[in-house]
């Protein structure tokens, strides 16, 4: 089965059988569930939903199905067309809309697509709201409008430019400093909407842009998750072009990675660290990332006399804790920057603009900037267990075993040691325990992971 229904939306592969994959019938069903959920929770006569999509090949098909389903429910649609996740998030409150849908499977390969659902603030729905939509969709409890009360479509393709303007107008984005630095940047837009919006932003900041895979045709030239093993082409081109850095985004532009001038990865985990370092140097305050993100953010935050807190994994959880902790910047170690001065959503445009301002102020190379931060290395592993094994019991046993250490249990079990940590999480969909470790060297991270894996296997009797 490649149809995954979760509280954050629905995603799956295109084609196949209804209920097993993301077919046209499933797209209509879940768009109906979302529209019905909005109608059930308002006294307003007419609702409005903003819709945008990334450049996936299946995008126009899914887009037409979802738009016309909402029209059939009597909901007005503001259609942004080709867009990005953060662009739609910004558009929802600006349009005073009641919600938004982004049609993207984020970093998943081209055969995937998804419906990501937003509330009236342009933020992802809560778990309870997502569960309610799944319930409505499953029961097919829809009531469509008669012919005189159908919704209307308004096409607005200006929002990528509006988004760029909003980013350039942020107080901590110094366009003049970036222009003076005369940066040369290679951009890998993975043939999606990032290939339009990121070069446009950079050019307005006076940056010389070298485009790589910036044709928004949905044919991803490599695995679209911005990890080192997928980014050999841009790493080589940065060196060949003698560029100052490389910028890589995923198909919906909410994850951001940088390449140093020598072709080495800056490190996705360090995208947030660098941006937070700059923001905290100008506006002291607190930060938040999820429990599987690097300890480097904590170190940098403490260095600026701020307070760092870790949330459960998932953007909704990060945002919730950011609001509670009055965090001035936060996000996830996968290159997701959340800067509330703009909006509560991961935004690569904000990340690029803050990073370049920071680099211009520092007057140093990207590799030198990376070397200025605490050195941490991660090891990411998983153990596949038989369905008969009680995963929760294993996590309880590990908690007991390490009860004298600093333990957090809001999302699996995280054990903080003096110089390293391990985070154990069970999968919601299969009998798997994920084991993330971090330490001051790769060897130590790997050794810690192997030790924990052996301990879990001993407990499980495998």
C-alpha cells in the first residue's frame, strides 16, 4: 500500500487501485473531507481556500480535481497555480482565507503527490483536526452545493513575487550588504518551483546566479531529498564555477541545504544553526527544534544567553512549542527554518535571505563559517522487528535502564548524555524502532548507535 493517511494530510503514489494509491477518487474524497470539515466549523455563508502546487508531473491533474471538488462544495478558491509550500502559507492570511491546500509530496520522488492541509492562519492543522477530516472522508459525509451556490475560482499568479517582497522587507534581511558582497551562487531547484523562486530572490539581492535543474517540469534529475549522496552534481558545479556557495531546495521549497565553496556540504542540520546564530546576534531570545535535531542549536542559543527547548518531531509540534517558548527562530534539522517575523512555517526563502546577510556581515567563506560552529555528527539507523514484539515495552525497558541520565519521553525516548545523545522512536506504520544518535565524532555516533541496537536486541530477544 502506498496511500498514507496521516493527521498532516494524505500522500501516495499516482495510479493503481482506489484506497491503495493516490487515485483521482482518493484526491476527491480527501478534498471533500477537508472542505466539509471547514464548512462544519463556521457560520460563514461563503468560505475561501487558497491552493497551490509544486511542479510534479501529476500536479495539474490533482490540482484540477481538488479545485473543482471545493467548487462543488460551494467553496471559493484562490488558485496560485505553480507555487511553494511557504508561499501558500503566506497567502492564506493575506487573502483572509479560511484555509489552504498545498499539492506536494515534499521530498518524495516524482511518482508521489499529496494534499497538505492548512488552517486559516496558514499553519498546518492540529492532530485532532486532521483526525476529524480522515473520519469525514472515511464516512463520505459530504453535502455538495446546488447549481446556484457553487464556488468560484480566482486565479492569482502574483504570490511568488509577493512572497519574495515579504522576505526582502524583513528587518534582519540586509539586501545592500548582500549586494556589496557580490556573491556567486549555484542553485539546484530539482526541476520544481524552487527553480523559479530562489533565483528570482537571489537576483533581487544582487547575487550572480548559476542555475542547475531549474526547469519546473517535474522530472526530478536526482532523488529530491537534499542529502549529500543526491547532490554530487551541484557540489561539482560550485567548484567548477568558483561560486561562493550552492543552494539546494526540495520540490516544495520548505527544506534548505547549502554547499560550501569547496563542494563540501554545509550540513542540513547546520542551516538552522547558522540562521539562528545570525538572528540571535541581532535579537536575543529563545529557540526550538525537534528532538532529532542537532545539539549545535542548543549550544549556539546558550552562547547568546537564550533558552533552547526540543519538541516532538513534526512541524506542528515545533510551531506549538515555539509559541509557548516565545522562540524568535526555530525549525527542524532537515533544513527547515521557521522565522515567526515572517510566518510559522518552514521557509527556504527566509533561510536563504538570512544566511546570505549573515555571510555578508561575517565576511568569511561558507566553509569557514561552518568551521566556526560546534562539531557534531549523526548516525541514523533503524531496527526492523517482528509484529509480535512489543515496541512500547522495549522503550519502557530502555527508559528504566538509563533512568539516571537526562531522559525525555514526549516522543519515544531521548537519552541525553554529557557529550552525546540517542533518540529512539517507533514508526506509526510498521514494527520499526528508529535510532538517531549524535556525538562529537562520526565514530562515536556510530559506536553509540551500535551499542544501543545491541541493547534493544537483547531486550527483544533477537
